[in-house]
């Protein structure tokens, strides 16, 4: 059940992202703490304009429509244990609900 739910969420996000790619210029706001990853360069390589910001929620925001919180496996597990994951998800939904 959990795996199906995750696949459903992931597929929904991928579908929305691919629709954005086909219909709009894509911009990504990246939290300044995420600059040490390879993701900003990958986004630029795919023609996505990026801006670096101090984001209140999430690590990446795509066209002010999709918010992404990136986690390592260890942080993901710990955030479930201490309850941060669900608070973060609720806050992301509240902040970027349309």
C-alpha cells in the first residue's frame, strides 16, 4: 500500500513536471543550502532557469507550482521518527496549495 501511494505521488509530480516542460518556460528556485549538490547544474543543462533564494519551505520550487524537499535516506528515516516529515509536508502543502 505505501509503495503504491509513493508511486502514485511520484507519478503525479512527474506528470505535472512534464506538462510544465511542454507548455512553459521552467524556472526553479533553489535554496542556497542546496548549491553543493549536482542538481542545479543538471537543471541548467536541461534548459531550466534557476535562481538561488533562502526558501522558507522546501529545497526546490518549480514555477511556483511544485515544491520539493530533498532528503538523504538517513534524514528521511529520522524525520519520520521525530515527526518532522509530516509537519514539513503539511507546511509545503499549505504554502504552495493552489
